């Protein structure tokens, strides 16, 4: 009878301890946003996307910024949408040299959404129909059609934000349905937390230990263990 080989864990702690360490690190200097940060990290592990509703200045973009720092060599992309935003600004400009020399209509995606691990799109409902339609495929299937080739997107999570809900009868229903996790990011309510923020208490972030951050291998392992990472009452 073959002996079972016990695989060595990639982590210095148990899965729950590791997630707890990441949440505590991401919450440094951020007040009354621990639950949003925890759910955002859960979205990374579960492979879901997140929508944040709230007024300006309520740390919506900071959540995405902290998530990017959790990944080793992670790439992020963030953009403030408007009705004048173009595909070039989100998915990369057209390569003139490839179009001229090889007759290939392809985008230069380096530094843009198709190659990012963590994506933050502010005021997402202001995006035009062409951007919305392209986003649907990237969000749902994690692929990007770049000319004649299909690119696999490494995106772990897309966090969208707005200070308003999508308007009715404007064709936004399909994009809205892609965000299964929806949360409200309010202003600081506690006077004590507000004065701590003003004074800068806990504003200096400690460096995240290399043994704690998420590599691609660690992210895959955590995704397989996701049913054991959160107590039943905190699952989304």
C-alpha cells in the first residue's frame, strides 16, 4: 500500500492565521473599513468582483491599492471613468508599427487592464457602451480579444466604485450583474476614529513580510482552501 506523502505548506501559519495577518496589515491607518477590506480579500480568494457604493473620500480606491500590495510583484490598473473615456485608455493603444508592418490590429496592453492583477474602476457607470461590452468578457471569462489573438487575463479581482447606482433602462444591467459582492463605503462615523485619522495615528504602514504576501502559487492554494478560511457567519 502506497504511503501518503504530506505536502509542505507554502505558508508559515494556518490558512485562517494567514488571512487574518493580511487583513490586519491592510487595515493599518484605515478606520471603520475592516469589513470592506476583509470582504475584498475574500473576493480575491473566491474569484469574485466587488462594487463599492459611497461618496468621495471614503477609502474606496485605497482598498484596491492595498490589495495590489498584498501580491508579490502584483500589477494594478486604476482609472476614473467618464463618458469621454476611450478603449485606448483602458485596454491600451493600438500598435501603429504592427498595423503598418504586419497589417495586424492589436493593442499594446502592457500597463493596462488586460495585464493587471488588481483593477479599480471609479465611476464605472459613466463608461461608454464599447468599454462596457469589452469589460463583460474580461470580467466573466477573464479573456481579452486583442485583434486576432485571445489573451488570458491574470486579473484576480476587479473593484468598481461609484457614488450612485446604475441608472435604469440604460443597458447597464448586464454589467451590474457581474458584481455579486456589493457594499456601501460610508464616511467615518465614530468621533474617536475621526480624530485618530486627523492626528495620523497608525498612519505609518509596516512592511509586509515576504512570507505573508501572495504569490500565484499561494493564491491558487488559498482559492482551493477558501471554504475553510472564514467562519460560516462571515461567508459571502
